[in-house]
């Protein structure tokens, strides 16, 4: 939905982006029929928020993620944990340890970055969370689902999967090993976000080989840290960063 790009730039330039997001949020909230799909589709609202995070969150994302991405490219560690895809002579246990050694510090960096989240992003996330609260005041998992859906599932996880598209890496230098590791790390981040989106804090395991990763990182200590992160980045009662927003031409 390319129309979101000029819309965001125009409304941002004239200081009317937040009212636009608020109106689109209320519209979608009032027409939703399945709460599990709330703000999860490729609607004008979602595309506008995506574009805003790309514009306003560029330096924020770089501040806590770039070093981890660079490390994965540099070290080229094997992290394949799917027995079906494992190369002859591969060591699943060693690969699991390698993968955990990437996921753990990345999750720590994410949850430690809350106060660096740009104020523009926090204001938008707060608006969307308040929309959910107004309709589902007692459903905290929905409140978390809204915030996690945008900042984790639509911003951080895609940036891990395709760092070149988010200016975290220049084009080139990818290997199959790096691509697979980025995929698995991105899946893990998405899993933590999805765990917080239901009342039982459990997520459906679609790929059995991911179960050990999900069991570890969807446990209470990690989920609690992520809840604090999501509460903070969607709060307007704390002082957030003022990373610049650069409006590119075109």
C-alpha cells in the first residue's frame, strides 16, 4: 500500500499524524469481528504505522540491533536446529547453543531499549493501546498484542530477517548460514510477541524443532521483561528519546 508513504509524510509535516492514527484506529476497532486479527492485517492504519516506524525508528533500531546483526554476519555460526535440514555431521546441541547465544542478548537489548524508543513511536503505540483498552478494558493480553504486533512483529522481527531493508547492513555478504540464522532469530522474537497475545501466555508450536527455543524464551522471566518493555514503549508518562525523523524525498 504505497499510498501510506505520502500520507504519513504529509500528515507528519503538518503535525496531524497522531490524529490520523487515532481516527484510523477507532475505525478499525469499531469494525473488527475477530479480535485475534486486531491491527494484524495490511490495512491503511497498519501501513501508516509501519511507515512511521521506518521513518522515526531508524536510529532507534540501529542503536540496539546493529551490533547483533553485524556479529551474526561476522561469526557465521551454524544455528540449524531442524533435524530435516541438518547437514551431515551437524551437531544439533551445538547449533542450539549457538542460536541461544544470539537470541538471548538480542532479547536483552530489545527489552533494555524502552526509554530510547522515539516519542513519536510511543505516542502512536499508546494511542493504539488505548483504543484496545476502551473496547476490551479487562483483556490485558489484547493490550499487549496490539503493542507487540507493531513493534515486535512488524518492526523488529522484519528488521532482523532483512536488515538490509532497514539500513542495518549494506547489500551483499549474505550466506545461506547467515540467512538461516536471521530467520531463526526472527522466529524467536515473533514467538515471544505471540506468547503475550493470549491469556495463557502460550503460543501454538507450528514447527516442532522450535519447541526448545520457545519453551526457554516464552518462560516467565523473559515474558515479564517483555511486558515491562511493551508497557514502557506504549506509555506517554515517561521521557522517551527524540531521535530525528528524516523525511526522504519520493
